[in-house]
């Protein structure tokens, strides 16, 4: 089975390389020539360690080929996966320009029976638009949402929690059944709308779970409770589950915030209010302000105060800055007149190009030097292993606001820090 993957982001590469590992011949196309050149040379355009290693192995075994010419790439493809980004506008609508363009390119360049799989996250409106562009009888359409997490992209694709296929087309269904036959995972074959809603409901539920625990953490802060114990006590109920109950400054990234806003906007157009999901988004948009409040509580005016922000990527283990909560904190602090120094283990290089501040570095000691306070904005586990005694001796002040509740507050207090988490005693 000849497979073409369109779009070489996390989803496209993880999908294609997983299929190559399973023994398929996989071609990749992307309109971004720089990315294709990098990939031809065995380099990923982003940080994802396991994917990096398997990319090189797949190139060596000649199981993957990269193209920047669409016509050549699609020529003998039997199954085409659409994996391009579907970003949203400020008002929550999908910017479907790229995905619709891909559909038009397929229509223009492809003849003969082809199964076309929408792997990108699309709402029913975008799905219908793609369907009408690809209405030819030779095109057999399916929706196959992905559930991979950045940082675990390959593992999540090779060993998914579930495989969901939504299609009304017999050939598409049979082809995808065969394609995924060697994947050991529960499989759900359903209609396209249900498959689409499984994806949106999944990310929205995760968003709700995080905003829920953040709301309880805000109450716990006020009342003097300990959110770690509260989350543990809550999560031990198997009906609730312990995952995604880590309180903090809110969720970021290219998926949760986008999908929650997009489905609320789309549902509203159909006359349905998704009040719970909407509330989760709205709480998330302001949850980061807890850090600003706490800084002001200890430092008074932030004008002229030197503040280190530790963590720039939207979560630990990635260099992805998209929708990172750190940047909301950074812009509020700038507006308040603070002097900023920024740290990240990986994303500091990308961040350096984006923000002009006193210092952006991957050296936490250099960043901490002479600062009044440190804000932890990303859950990099590596922060646990830094020498906090040394950091304390380098700082001017002694305040740590741990926006991700990852450090050991008791230990830091012993060293002489004033420590504040989110909802933590
Ligand atoms: C998310 C979903 O977890 C994947 O299942 C989904 O496939 C993917 O979106 C997608 O739609 O492509 P990802 O964006 O990689 O994956 O990030 P998550 O691990 O879900 O984290 C999202 C944000 O929530 C991060 O900012 C993280 O710090 C935050 N978070 C997560 C919390 O604040 N608390 C938690 O308990 C968990």
C-alpha cells in the first residue's frame, strides 16, 4: 500500500513514521521546502527525540521519501493522509485556507481510486467543505483523528489508546481496517460526525479537567488547603481518575485551547451553547493572572523589579512555544515595567528570536542572577534537579512563584526561599 502524508508537523511525521515502522512505503509532502530539505538530511524541524531516531532509521531503510513537488509525491499514492495545521482565528473560527488548498491540489493532481484520510482536526463545517471539494467518485473519504501528545508523539501513535475512523465509504473503511490491522489498540469505526466529535470531546474534556482543578486550586489558595492532597483524594476515585489534575497557570499548546474555542464557536452557529467547555476556556484565559497577583502581593509594584521566568515552552519536554502560557505572563510583566530574564532548556533559541528582553538563556544560574523573584511557568522536571542553594545565593531576592506546582516548597523554604505554588499550602 503506497501512502502519502501531506504536512510534516508532529501529526504527519508521527503518523507516517509509525506506518513506515509497520512496513509500509511512505511518502511525505510539505509546501515548506526548508522543512523537506532538513528531513531529507535526517533532521526533524522540531524536538521529538524518539521520532528523530526513527526518522534516521527509516531513511536508511529507504522506507520514507520526502518531496517538495506535489505532483510527484501524489502520483502513485493509494492512501493520502491530510495532516496540515487547522489554526483558528481570534473569534474561534477555523482558518481552513491551508487544508482547503490541499484538497484542491489533490483534486487537480490525482486520478484513479484513492482513499483520502483527514487526520487534521476539522469541525463538521470544514469537513463538509473538504468533502465537497473532493466529491469525485474515485475519492474515498475518511476522518481519522489523532490523539498524540507532543513529547510522546511516536509512542502515542504506535501504541494509541484507541484508533477512531469515521467514514460512510466502504473502500475507505476496508482500507483503513487493513492499514491498522497490526496496531494493538481498541478500534472504533463510526460515521464522520461521530469521529469528529470524539476528537473535540476528548480535548475539551481534558481542558475542562484542568480548568476544574485550577478553579479548586484558586479556592484552596483562599482557604489555606493543599491542592496536591485534594487532587490525590479526588483522583483516587476511579470514576474521576488521577491524570490531568495538575493545578497551575493553565493549559497551552496548539490543541487544547484551539479545539475548545473552535467547537464552542461552531456549536453556537448550530444553535447549541457548550457552556461547560466555554467556561473552561474562559477560566484558562485568565488563570495565569494568579502569578501576577502573587508577585504583587510580595513585591508591591513590579515596575523596575527583576524577574526571571523559568520555562517558555507550553509544557516540559518540547520546544514548542505555540500558545504557551509563559508568554501571557511575560507580556503582563512587561506592561507592569518589570525587567525580564528568561530561561528554557530547549525553547530558549526560538524565544530569543521572538522577544527582546535582558537575557534569554538555557543556563538557569545566569538567568537567576540578581533577580527579585523567579516564576516557574513550564513543568520541566529538570528544575527539580537544579542546585537551588546556588540559585538562592545568586539572587537579590528570595521569592519563587511556582506556577506549575513542580518544586518541593518545603525544601525551598528550608533553604531560605519564600515559596508560593498554586493552591498549595
Ligand atoms: C493534547 C492532548 O493531550 C492529546 O491527546 C491530543 O492528541 C493533542 O492535544 C492534539 O490534539 O493533537 P498536547 O497539546 O501535546 O496534547 O499537550 P498536553 O499534554 O495535553 O498538555 C496541554 C497543556 O495542559 C499543557 O500546557 C500542560 O502543561 C497543561 N496541563 C496538562 C495542565 O496544566 N495540567 C495537567 O494536569 C495536564
